[in-house]
């Protein structure tokens, strides 16, 4: 039984079709790395999973809820599907702890005290216990992104979507974020990552998805796919990365 | 014939100034409340709501305030409802203020990066929760300076209420002129009082703008 099931999803921006019938099954505990050139539709696919983007045809089931379905409680869906963004998108007027506590208190109506405990737990998980009272502007990019991960985890999602979460970081800050994601993977968190970190995709990923021109072009176990890409497009893509 | 000293004129103008201040405050506070409700409708993305709000704003921004005062003063009377100059002035200024404040605030809301909406959406927050906890706390910081700046327009706008017979500063000036025949002196004093009301506001707006630039 898949945790996330994507079936023949098609999506157009005006005349431009960016997803041309994408299907993908993600089981609990999977770490799916989606790679591909910019414009291949990988971020759009990710954004369809939690309903940030709508799609024209096909179906997505996330934890049994039909995304974009007539009778689906979209709020319920998003409580189960967390998302971390390239640009962190922390709330600048709130402290690190405030960022983490907001959704539990507002959405889940958790008490302030309990939310504070959740915040402490999640900030510890991302190694930022000492920064709970810091504002985003006082944190480095890597620290901000780790707070953003903690903020998503505070809702205890079943699956976490990561949209190029290290692409906006200075090179020396990439690893601290990847280590956190790797730890999550080890704890059994289901992750779907759009990434340009090939080494990370290979070492941590359980599934690799190569997207090309709005379709899943090649998929498999990362180590095998990287060692012997079958399609010329992936060969070229992997070769181009070096 | 009674002789009016400058002090007589000035003290009488000051008494009327009270009504200018009261009308300004009521128009600004009520306009702010109506404006906030309109802001939620305007930025909701719900088409009919957005459409109705747009028409409202276009009407009050696109017609002279004086005409709006006439509409409220004479228009409502057509339905057999007695409208005092005070009521008409309050209503017209409130709606007029709300239209401008909504547009000012909409600009502030729209200046908040899209990522803030996306992040809060992904955290399962509703539109109201997003506005209340994420967008407005940030937008209100930006909004303070232009809002205070606009209050100057409200104070000056109250002068038009004199034309429908509401006795505030300008109307008092006209009445005193009729009694004294010293228009230059009277209206100079009127202008001076308006300036003393408005200058602190525009000065504060400038200050707030400066402070915002160094804020995080």
C-alpha cells in the first residue's frame, strides 16, 4: 500500500504542458529523490502533492486522501504532508521557536505549553536548541533551513516534501542541512526530495526518479541507476553533472 | 457694531476645531474598521467578493468626496430618512476613508513575499489564520507610515463637511468671515490651525518611514 500514489497526472500552465502523465508510487519509509533538468516539471510535481498547484487530469492519493478531490478536506491533507522550500520561507516576525509553534497552536489547537515542548523537541532534532529565541534574520541560511524543517516536523507529517532545499545555500552550509535530512531518513520518515545533490540522492535515496520533459523518464534504485543509466538522456544528465 | 478682536476670532475657531478633530477621528477609526473588513474581502481571492470590493473602491476613489457628501446628505433623504449633516459627513468620510485605506493596505499585503503564503498554506493554515498570524503582522509594519500619512488627507477632507452645513473649522471660518468681513485674517487662522493638526501627523509618518528602513 503506497503512502503517496501519483497516477497519470497532467498539468499545464496555459498552453505549456509541464506534466505529461506522471505516475509514481511512494511507500512508507521511502526516500525518493527526483532529479532532472530545470523545467522538467519536478518542482511542479512536488507542489501538486500538497495541493499548492492544481492539476488538470490524473489523480494523487496522499495518505489515502485524494488531492484536489471534491470531498477532500485540504486542511486535513496538508496536516499529513509537510513541505520545505528552497527559500526557507520562515516567518520573519517570529523567533525560531515561534515559527515551529505557530501551526501546532493555530491549526491543531495544541496548548502553548505543549507546543513549546514540541518546538524544543524539533529544534533539538535539527541541532538548534540554542537558537530557539533567535529571529530568522539572526540565523545563517543553513540554520534557517533547519528551522524550516523543524517547523514542518512539528505537524508530525506522514510525508515530507523537500523542494531543492539546499539550492539557495552557500556550499559550506549544504551539509548541515543534508545531515538533518539523512537523520530523518534513518528514523524512517517518508521523504520526497527534488534535489541537485547527486551524491546525496545516491547515498540516502531508496528510489531515484529522473524526470525529463514532464515525464518520469527513468527510475530505479539510485546506486544502480547512477552506475548504469539506461536512457541516453540520463547518461547525458549524469555525465553533465560529472 | 460689535468689534471682533483677533483673539475672539481665534478662540471661536478653536471651539469649532474640536468638531474637526472628532469628525476626523471617527472617520479614521470607522474607516479603518470597514477598511480592514474590505481588505480581507479584497485579498481573499474569492471572485465575487473581490469584484464587489473593487467596485466599492473604484466608486469612492473615482468620485469627488464632495459629491459623496451630497449623495449621503440629499440621497438618503429621498427615501424619507432624515439625515443630519453630522450623520452624512460621518458616513461619507468613513466610506471614503475605508476605500483608500483598503487600497493602501492591499499594497502592503501584496508586498509580503509569496513564499510566506505558500509556507503557511503548507502548514494547513486557513486564509484567516494566514492573515491573522503570518501576513498582517508583517504587512502592518509596512502599513503604519502610509496609514498615518493618509490621516492627513482625512483631516483635510473634513473641511468639505462644511458645505452641507456641518459646523467644523472651515464652516466656523465662513461664519466668522460673514460677521467680521476680514476673510484674509480669518482664513489664515483657519489654515494655521489645519496645519497645526496635520503637521504632527505628516512628521510622524516621515519618522515612522525612517524607522522602518532600519527595522529587521
